[in-house]
């Protein structure tokens, strides 16, 4: 996945209190657009341009660092 494929990276603890976020995630799940990349309780989620939502275990800060490192490596 490239950074241009990503719309946003969100922390579940900070965003799931909102009924709008819960509705968005519920709708994505009902449409079969949620994928889990977490073996345990997810800490964040990534929203992609293709309307996929990926639940992840790493924090948002760790995901941003990984993307920055990937962009530096791929130049």
C-alpha cells in the first residue's frame, strides 16, 4: 500500500466515542469493506481510497512512521 492510497489513519480510542465514526465503521462492515490486520484488539484504523477500512494493532504514530520510512526508501 502506498501513501496516496490512504485517506486517513485514525486512533480507535479517540474516534470511536463519536456516533458518526461508529456509524461509518458499522456501514463499512455491513458492506464487507472492513479488513483486520490485527491479531489482538485493534488500536487504529486506516481508511483507503478504495473504501476499504483496515483495522490495525500499531498506533497511529507507528503507522505514520512506517509510511514515512517507506516513502524515503521508495524515493
